[in-house]
C-alpha cells in the first residue's frame, strides 16, 4: 500500500471528521478508509497499558534525580495514569458510540494534549495531599511518552500536531474486543517491559559509577 494512498485515506477521514457536506461521499470515504486501512491498524503491535506503563517508568527514571525516586505506591500509580492517559479516547468512543476506535489517536495523541494534561496533572496535588507532586515538565513528558511510543512502535500515525493535523483509527473495537486486548494480549508488551527494566538498571549503574567517580575525585582533593 503506497504512502500516497495512506495519506489520502487519512486525509479523507480528517475531512469526514470536520464535516464534509456531501453525505454520500462522506459514507463512501468512511467505508473505503475502514476497508483498506482497518487491517493495517489491526496488524500493528501497538503497546498496551503494561507497555506504556513500563515506558513511563523508564521516562520517570531518566527525568528524575536519584534523590527524587521513591518506592511508594502512589508515584507508581500516578505514573501509570499519566502514561496511559491518551488512551482515554478509547473509553470515550466506547461510551459514546460503542466503538473504541472511533476517536482513537485523535487529539489526545498530540503534543498540545500532553502539555495541557501535564499542566493539569502538575496541580492535582492541591486537591488531595496523597497525589504526588510532580512538576509540569515531568507530567507532560510522561503523557507525551505514550504518544512517542505509539509513533515509533507502530506503523499507524498519531495526531502529533493537532489541531494542525488530525488522524483517526479506522475499524471497529467493541467493549469485548477492548477488554480482550487489555487482559489477554498484554503479553505482547513483555519485550517492552524487559527493555524498560534493563534500561532502568543501566541508568542506575551509570549514575552509581559517576557518583563514585566524583566522590573519589573529592576524596583525593581533600587528601592533597
């Protein structure tokens, strides 16, 4: 399938979303895009919640200083929420139209959404003291890690620069299909989770080595 055809189909879906005036043409475009692009999206090994959570934890490890880390459950749950936040469009589609794909990879999979959601999340601690106090940059980065993962780990596009561009996922995902994917297909995220664990261990080893090296330098200077 050519890139030009893919662009044309995505553009057609975008025009439909913004309200084409010709009802017949609109229906034809939807059917054509779903028929030709649906298998493409279904064949993508997209990350599931476990994979996005693992990437979010690796992102947190990279962005935070060692002294800011903790083993408490609340930060892990908050990271999990932010790293999976863009997929709320699936829940919205299921509730509003019974199709989890209808809004998927639209505005919530964009840089603007990551910034807005990150700003809101960075102030949630004001509502309840048990909510971790993460900064705006970290919250935005955790949300954006989801968008980047979908961009680079799948062949399906995201609406990165929304509202300047918009893409929708063709096809049909019912409640049963979504639950089945989350509960029974998450094993596909094993590779992502293992890679994230190895990355975190490597980062900590490097930091420990650098810290030990700096301590040795300071020790030598004090002896001199």
